[in-house]
């Protein structure tokens, strides 16, 4: 009689799948220090301001070619006020949503070797949490300081 083959795993067991679809998990991660978080913030602020300058340059160049009809003055001029602030917030939101959504890292996190992760699983952060984090970055907490 032939002996039965030995398997390390049961070949008849049902396949196993993660209940959290589309997430790769990091077995262990160490939360970023306050210093790294501050460095991330500074680097990301410089990157966001650079993107705003690039946008202003492109719109200014289009204005110089008389394509946009003075859009640069309305958006970035002395009297821009609300429009200028909204452009800054919009560029910042796009920056964080694109970089953290696609790669889990912004330029600051890439330089400091950190990443945005789901605190429960250690995997990629979901879009809802990413949107919440991004919106929270633009809440002016100093306006609420009288509550403390």
C-alpha cells in the first residue's frame, strides 16, 4: 500500500481572504514623532505654496497672452481676498488628497520616511478618513481658543 502524501496545509481547506478588501497591512508601525510631524507640515506647506506660485505663474502667463482676460488680478491681486484664500485651500486639499490617496505619502512624509496609515490595521488609509484628515487641516483652531 502506498502511504498517503503529507501536506503542511490542508489542500481541501477553503481559501482564506482578508475581510478588509484592497488594503495591504503593515505588520508593525511606529507612530511618527512630533518632530517628524512638524517637519512634514513645514515641507508640505512649502510644496503647497510652490504649487500656488506655479498656478499663479501659469495664469499670469495666460493673462500676458490676453487669453484669460485679467483672471490673475482677480484671483491673486491685492483685492482677491476670499478668492485667494479659497484657491489656497483648494490647492492644499488637492495636494493632500492626491498624494496621500495615491501613495499614502506627501512630499514631507516621503522625505522624513513616514506614511499615513490606518491606525487599526496598519494598512492604507481609506478615502473617508483621508478626506476627514484633509478637511481638519484647514480648520482654524485658534479661532476656538476662547473655549479653553
